[in-house]
């Protein structure tokens, strides 16, 4: 299970009557689309809608609802429904593509073999989807590929053909795709292919292993000390209270407050088997709240050995669950 956090919200992505018109590596005029076609695109495009845990999105694990963030997700400027708080209007397709250089070497490994090795990668930013890495065809080992019977059509990119990856007895079915004859507005896809992140055993960004997905350059995390008074409670029971929390701000998401163990009623916490992965923070472990009439599964998480940019939250506890209220200086926060 991959996820930074469980969020109790829904994110709905709709096609609007206006979109973006670009040039060069942004897609140009495409017919304006409605919700029915949006669903068809979602179900047919090779990337799919794998938003949710671990994708840089937050998810309601109980309801399967998703709130997504960053340039092409949530209320980002390249989503199908950008924010209203802008002083511009974009004329063009409702589904937007942006093709940009990825600045570092990336490798993908499967069954002990390096399948992809490229310093010429491109990130495809696409409305309502996470960025996908594409690399020149020459940067993937052709001798490990075999044709697949799978084919899909995307109205914004064209017809995709697939290959499976075979190493010995292991096969990653239809894990590689390309658009041999992309639509005119996405002609820059020609000569490139993409490898399914989920199908590979390991991904390396230079020499560092990347978990969850490749990091979005438009997504950031900041950790700050705060003297605000943070109080966490449920059903009238105080679970934690602190004046020395760490505040974590993450692109497009509400602030989260991480509390030191000394300020948390750890006697009410029971270790859970759940673990999730965030590409920006690391691997989280979970605790359930049990006792004093409370039974809140996976209501608390912490990063015991976070990634460097999130080092300030190491070992601290964050509460996020239905029925749990966090107040900051007396005001409830989401």
C-alpha cells in the first residue's frame, strides 16, 4: 500500500468548457470535452488513474476518495478545473499536456537487470494525472522486450502499443508503451516510450532509490518549528497536547502538525501493520488509538527515518482520522 497520508476529502476532476492552448511541447487545440469522455479517457489511457496512496495525493482509505495535488492535479493550473483565483483565461483543450526535460539520470531494474537507463528523460505532465517519465527508445534494453497484444487509444496522445518485459521466468506484462504515430499536438512523443513504475522492482534517481513515484518538480515539502498550541482529541478524550510541534507544509495539502512523543498519550497507541510510502517524506508507520472507549484504526502515523527534506518530523506523531479533532490555538483545522 502506497500513501503519504489518508485524507478525508474528495477530489473531483471535471472537464471545463475552456482549457489551454499551447505550442512546442504543450498540446494545442483539441475538441472541448465533457465528463463522459473524461471517464473514457481515464479508463483507456495507459497511465490510468492510479492517484491515491503514495502518488503524491491524499486518500480517504475508507471511501476511496482522492484529493490530488501539484501542477496537473487538484487545483493546479494545468488541471481540467483550475482555481478561480486567477487573472487569466486559457483558451484550448480541457485536457492539457506539458513535456519537459527531466534533469537527472534515471534507471529502472527488474529481476536483477537494468531495463531502463537514461539521462535524456522527459516528464509528461498531464491534466489530473501524475507526471510520467518518457525516455528515448534507445535507452530501454530492446532484448528484454517482447510484443504485447494490448493496445489503447488516448484522444490526446494517439494509439499506444505495448511490450512486456521478460527476464528469465519473470514477466512484467504490458509494462512498456509508446506512441509510434502520436497525434499532431503531441508529436514530441514520437521516438519515446514509458515504463510502468509499478511493474519494476526498483527505480533509481541518480544513485538514490525512489519510492512511490518519481518526484514532481512542482511539488515541495517544508518543515518549520512552531510555538502554536496544538491539541488533539476524540470523543472528549485528549490524545495529545503540545506547544513544540513541527509544522509540515506540502504543496496543495493542508498543514500537518507533528508532535513529539513526550506530548502524546502513547499508552493509548497500538502498533499497526500498515505502512505507506511518500516520495517526499519516506515510509510511514501507523498506530491505532485503543482505550478510554476509543477504537480508531490507523489514526496516527509517523516517519521514523524520513527523507532529508522532511528530517524535521523524524519520530514525531501526526493524527489524521475520522472522529479526531486537531485544534491550533483553539481553532479546529482540517
